[in-house]
C-alpha cells in the first residue's frame, strides 16, 4: 500500500516533455554516449585481470540499453568505468574513449569528472540497504546532490527534495525528510535512490542491477517507476541486469556480455527472437518457462565464466559451448554483422560460412 | 504481535524521527550500572566546576587555630568544627583539598582525552583513508608508540620538561595533559583507521562518489560520523586510565606540583600516617576508585548502547 505510485503529468511538465522531445530529435544525429574500445584491467598479485576488454557501444538520447550477462562478466565494471569510479588500485582504465554528450570523459580532469557525476549521470545501485548512509537523514542525502551541483540554498534544495520524493511515490514526503534510512523499507529506499539519481535532471542513468535486492512485487514497481520517470525526464538508461525478463520488458536494445567482451548486440526483439550466439541461447534457455513440462529442473549453462587472466586468442565461450569446433579454439571471432541491421554477434558458427545456419 | 504493532505504528503515524543518538540514549538509560556511573560522573564534574565556590577553605590555607587544638596532628572527619572531613598533617582542610583534587582529575579526564582525539583521529583517518605507504608508515609509528611502556614515557616527559616554562604551566597540570595525550592516542588512531578501512568499502561511499561528493566531504560527512560511536566508547573507557596516570604521577611527585592538591599527592602524603590517620589515605583513595569505576560503568554502558548489532535486544 505504501508503495503506490501516482504519476500524474501536470501541464507544465507536459510542456517540458515536448520541449525535451524536440531537443532529443534535434540531437538524434549524434549519440549521447559513445564508448569505443574501452578496456579496464585489474592489476592483482595473480596477474592482470581483463575485466572489461575492448568494449564498444553507443547509447542514443532517451534510449534504454540493456547490459546482460552472468556474474563476473564485466557489466558493473563497465558502468563504473563510464564514471571513472573503478577502485584504483587495483583497477585501471587502460585504453579506449568514453564520449558523453560530446565530451571524452576519460580525458576530463578529476574535478571536471566529479562535477559531472550526479549532475549529468545518475547512478542507481544494486542494494538500497547499503547504498544509503545510516547516519544521515534521507532529506540530507537527496539534497546533497542538489546542493552540490545546482547551487540551491538549503531551503530551496529541500523543496526540490520533497518534489522528488513525491515523484518517486513516497507518501507524506515532507514529514519524512528527517527520517533515517533504517526507518524505510527496502522498496522505499530504492525509491530514494532513484530520487537521488534523478535529482539533477541527468541525461543518463546507470542502473546497476537496481532490483536484484528486492522481492518480485516491489521489483515490478521499481522498474515501472524507472521506465515512467526516464520517459518523463527524457533520460537515457543503461540497465545492467542478469535477468533477461527485465531486459526484455525495459530495453530498446540489448548488449550481451561474456568474459569482459560484448558477444552479441541488437534490438531487444532480435536478441530474444533470433539470437545468433550460443551463449545467448544458453541464457534464454535457462529462463524457467511455464509451458515447459518435460523437466522440473532448471536448465543451466554448464561451467563458469573463465578467469580473465592470460586470456588465449580463442572464443571465450568455447569451453562451455556445445557447438564449439577447432576454429573456435584457434582464433577469437570478431563482432560481425548478422541479417538484421544493428545486429552483431561474436561467433564463428553463425557467421558467414559457419556450421550453424 | 507487539512487535508487528510497533512497526505498523512507526510507519503509520507521522512520528518525529528519533535518530541514532536518541535511540542510544534510551538504551543507556535502561542500563542501571551505566546510569549510576553517569550520575556519579556528573556529580564529580559539578564538584570540579563549583569546587572553588563551595570549598570552606582554600586548599592551601592552613587553619592554625584548629591545628593547635588538634595538637598539631591530623584530625579525623567529624571531630572538629569548621572542617567537616578533618585536617591533614599540615593543618589543611581535607574537604577543600579533595575538591581541588576533583578539579584536577576531571580536567585531566577531559583535556587529556581531547589531546588524544586531536592526535588520534587525524592519524587514524589519514592512514585509513589513503592506505598504502602512508598507512604503513603511520601504523608502524603507532606500533612503536604502543610498544613503549606508557607510564615510563609519561614519567620521562614529566621529568624532562619539569623545569621549563611549559612544564610549570598550571602548576605542571599542562604537562600532565600533554604527556598523557601523547601516549594514549594510539588506541584511538588504530580504532579510527580500522573503522575507515571497513567504512570506505561500503556501498554508500561509492554512492556518494557517484553523485560527485568530494573526497573531503565524504570523509567528514559520511565516514567520521559513522565512526563516532566506537570512538566515544574508547574515549570514555580511556578516561579512567588517564585519571590513574595523573594520580600515579602526583604520587611519585613528578605530576601536578604543590600547592595544588592532587588525589595522588594526598595519598602519597597520607601513607606516612597510615596507622595513626588512615583517613588521609582512604578519602582520596575512595575518590579515585569511585571516579574510575563510574567512568568504566558509563563506558561499558555506552558500548552496549551504541553497538548497532544489539539494536532491538534488551
């Protein structure tokens, strides 16, 4: 009951939406975010871990892009690299460029980057229980970002906080400004995190598994909230998830990541209807299905993602792939185009002249 | 059932938020020993503040008339007029001397701990926040300080600086503050470092970074407030040690100098008359013991009250 959302659009908000749509259209020629050949390595005593290896993708204004894959595939490190929050040491972005709204973030000064974080790029973390500071009030934590970036007075920033809390569906927002995180439920705390992410009208929100720590009913509400608000604010979303169901429901396009690489990319329809990479098949197969009566066991992909130290020149998925042949072990396939425009996959077997038609 | 009702009540009514400190105070008030300790501590603090006003005599003022009546010997409590706790072997009023001793002990308790915080928090925070080389250097230095016998170092410092202006300031009290502070910051530094090491890995720190909060603000606004609880406990539990150090120094004659009447000094003078006038030793001894015990009870109570893992229990 406390989770109910009311999202009525007032006239001047509607005006802003159209204005933003106009702006979006004008900017359509270029992308909001262009990541090229991004590599992030972790220098550990056991060797160099290639956590993110030569990753390239782009994200249009207002678009929602999914980043899916198992644990340890480099999804989160990719997101952290975009905002240069990779813990250093041991992590380091070793090459590539991240052009955000015309600015290369990797060339920006530390101070310039700090000013961008939270203002242009919002972040929603996985676990709302631990991503709020237990000793500070909810009001302070939301206002912190606003005060930091918009230069509002204390009172004006708190007015904005109330407005945001209303927007994310927290009842009696003004009364709850002085509350501490432990007085909020998990779902409410994630709403607070969304309010923080949206507080400065960012152009991009990085949502790193935003619903993993929540139960399924709250999950649906939070996703709905992210989707409605990102439409309303015209915000682009990079949604990191291991739940393909969430990606299917939320995203315009999907990148499938495996072992630090993007192994398949395409529109959400293509990825779910005609995936061209055995790893994506495995992921889709492992979803539990209501109409599957053959077995009551969940299907899995055997094995684990490889350790990303001393990666050989071979398809990284080949040890777990049922279709692997010698070619897969000799050279790593490139990310090559498939039939539909914008659909790329990294697989010898489904490439031209491959053994899977 | 009662718990469920309580939770519902909390979410439904627009209750003014309580905050962590008020919760802790509530838990502290339910701990009887801590309350007794706290009351005695407050009583001693009041004695220290208002001592000069309520003392019937100056601690250095000899009452010749009464002393002659007592044949030039110490007078036990409740035996002669105008001196409720009797006279000591110099003919000085014991009650007034005890009040001055309270002032010395309480100022040592708080000022020496302030010095401890002033040194311990920055060193621990720098080591915990920056890690790496700086951490190694600072912590090895801390280990060296820790390995050195505290009392010996305090005595050395006291003796070395005794005849300088610095050593004579406040009848030697200032030197006592600094000497105790310089040896006791180690615990706080280690504690703050440990707290920061675990806190800086917390997700809320990453979240604060992700909204562009600067490093300095993360430290002062997000990290140190989270470490205040354990530091408060450590400081409170460090106070008895500081009081005892001061008394020991005075007993050995290297601490607070006469005419100030430290409890330790009073005991040192009293032991010569332990058979004929045992109260000269017992009375200041009782004050020291009660001060130590009450601060310890209070510190233990604070530790339980501020420990988040115990929330909801008791």
